[in-house]
C-alpha cells in the first residue's frame, strides 16, 4: 500500500472507528472500488443517533443513519480524480451528483454528494486538488468554521 493512501485511511477513517485505530487493527479490508477500508464503522456519537467521523471537518463528518444503527454515508478514498469508479475521468453525472466540494489544508479534495437513484449520500476524499474538475458548491474554511 502506498504511504499516501495509508496516511489518508488513518487520517480520515480510523479516528473514532469502532473497528480499530489504524490499518494494523486486524480488520482492514480494502474496498473493491476505492482505496478505503470496507470495515470502517464510525462510532463516535453526538446523541440522538447522530454519528460523526472524527477525521473529517464539520459539514463532511456527519453520517446520517438508515434503519437502526446502519450507517448510511460511506466514505471512499481515491488516489486521483481519474480513478474514481474507473469512469475515465467522468465520475459525476445525473446518477452521482456532487453537492459540496472543499479543498483541505492537505491539498485533498472532499466531495459530498448524492446518488438519487439509490437515495444514498456519498463522501469522497480525493488525494489531489481537483476542484476545477467538479461542478458544485465550494465550501470554504470560513463556512466550515460557522457550521455546528
């Protein structure tokens, strides 16, 4: 595993994960379609069934819930924009609609969006600055600082 991918998993997924605190937790399983851990389960609760991912900034950290304890929002990590779902550089369309994008201090692009056909939210961490390739609302540091 490349060092930048390992660091991204341990930065964005492992903090607060019920399964383990790093990729040596014994439960790490790489997703088929992304670099993410398939066993990731955010367990930090704010009460009232609100779970958050401690490694993500406000606005990108709340998971939402489906029935019971099932986490509705899944986080996927991609090394580059061109590797998202192997779609030849066109990962976002009418089936996968980006809503928010944010460039963090590490130079990674965060994308929060919706797959309307499945009624499923998605959260992507792309390990490069690809803000100019994504057409949606840009969430700035100032906006994040004002979120609850």
